[in-house]
C-alpha cells in the first residue's frame, strides 16, 4: 500500500527511541528496499543492519539527504527545519498512522488527564465494541497496532502537544481536556502550545465529534472555527451538556433520553480532575452509542493508572501517595483537594520549565500541609509561592536531592494517621529519567521503610 506521508525512496528517522524503532519496523515492512537513515545525538545500543547512522552534535545535517524525514515527538520542528532541502517532506509517526489507519480514531489531549481519560474511555468502549486498541503517548507506539485493524476497529489515541504540533489530520472523535501552561520551553510560549493542542480538532469534518468541558472559555475560543459536532460535559446540572452531575450523580442527557450512570463517590478514580476525566470518557461512550449498562460495566472494570494519585503503602500509620505524573501546579492542587485535610507532608519540585508556581500559594494556604520537602530547582519557587500567599504560616522546609532522602524525611516528620503526598508540580528531568523513574524510586523508598518506628 502507499502512504502519502511516506514520499520518495529515502527516509530519515530523527530520534531513535521507542517510537523511532516502531517507524523503522513499519517502513521496512512497506518498503524493504528503501534507503533508510537514523539521526540521533547518541548512537543506538544496537545498530539496525542496512541502515545509515548519523550521530553527534551535527546529526540533523543529514536531513537534506533524504526525501522524507520522520521526526520523533521530542525533536522540535524548529531544530529540524534549517536542515531541510526545498523538496524535503517533514512528517511524523502520528501523521503516518492517521494517513493509514482504517478504523475509527478517538483522540485525547489536554495538559493533564490524557492518560486517565484515554484509558477509561478505552475500558468503557471495550464494552461497546469488539476491537478497541489503546495507543499513542500513553506508551504504546500507534504504528505497532495497525496490523489486523479494520474499519470497525476503534483506536483510542493519547496525543501530546509534541505529536499534535504538525498533525495534518484530526480524529473522528476528539476529546480536548483543560489546557494550562506547560512545555513552554519546547513550544516557545503558551499561544503556540494552545495552537498545537487545537490541531486535534482543526481538521475535523462536520460529521466528526468534539468533546470539551462546557464551561471552559479557552477551549471554546480556540475551537470556535472547528467544524465538528459538539458534545459537552459539566460537573453541575446543565441543559446543554451530554453528561453532567446533579446531587452527586452523573447523568447522561442525549436526544431526549435521560438516565443516571454512577454516583461520583463510586468512581474508580478520585479528585476533581478525575471527575472531569470520567465525564469526558463517559461522554465519548454516549456519543458513540454506548448504553448505560455498558458504561457502568466499563467503570467497574477500570483499574487506576500507576503514578496518578496512586496509594503506595502505609508505614507507621502514614499513608504514602505517588502522584509523579503531576508535572504542573494544577495537578498538585487537584491532588490536595482529592486527598483532603489529611495531607500533612508534600514532596514537590523538580526541573524548571518556566511554569508559574504562584497558584500553588493559595492552594497550600487552604490546606493542612505542614511539611514541604522540596527538590531543586522549582522547590524555591514553590516555597516563595507558599510564603507569599500566607506569610505567617509556619511550614517545615527540607531541601532534598534524592528520593530516598525525601521519603526518609517524610517518614520522620509526618504524624501517624496523616498523608505524605509526592506530587512534584514539576518536570522530572535533571534528577530523574522521567516521571516513571521518579515514581518508581518513590515507591521503592517507601517500601523500604520500617512498618513501625523504633521507640
């Protein structure tokens, strides 16, 4: 078969991580005799046979030598463009997938909640359709899952702003969650970040579906010219939303049919952010024809994801929660609301990407938090935000540089019956490999603690 995103007879894969390897396998399966190159700053552990390799500081200089350049999400378009020739075609694995996919694509994006919403939507839709595949930014390269797909296959695709930035297609169903500042260093500001996110709906047709929060003015503004049919969700009673909450019950209201689905207290995930994620996933199922019974079964079968408000263990009657995916202030703020007044200790801070930490101040002031265990470099910004919001508040501050050190300090300072929450509000880079590494180190350190302190 031919794919319009794979042009000419030579292909350069820029970035050779998990997705780059997936692209290589896909191209070789389609064009076994094609000229293929790999461009990556570091040399891969295992060099694929028959493939040209370009590494080092000038690894992008090879781009002009190939017809099609396929960039990995972590490599910015701005870095590649100066090295392209006039005839170069720059694309991505995401574009290749969309151009080739025979099934129905449900795309999910937003600053936070993408993984949870994607996973929950897939769990519910699996009760409605026979072939549902969860792929994308959640960790499974989407090209790996095209084999055997048909027009009846449902792909639930988690999409990051990196993947959306140059996307020339849009899903049949787009779920656009809340957008707040993140990845500003990569995109060059909040406006281009929003523009990248908007690509999820920009190319939709009038027969497609766009799902957003009814009360989100930013989402309304940036999608005002999108052609798709709208389905909204809301945490309060609303006559214009497909799903909403009234008296603690999630209700669907579609085409004259109105029915309760679940009590909010019975959802498998907690917190105000996860209520929105649940409503978005349920709205998606309703829009695609799911019944109340199918939605309820999907909710019952769903298992909460790792590193997202994940209970780890109790040590000396202290409950430890891992929220390593909380890479922005809003995520930490949602975690504080979700876990309530029992949170006494917070482990936070990390790599500074220019995100404003000021909103954390009022959230901390409204909490019962006593101990702030802070990683560099945003730890100082979090401390400044806390003191600016409530100068008279007496927090115990501990500056930490390893997760073992942070967990031990939490064990020493937190009162029995209270909660230690690891919710960094910051990126993991510079100290940890990624949020998974950070979360794993936290869980391992917690599990090494003694069940009771020695008297």
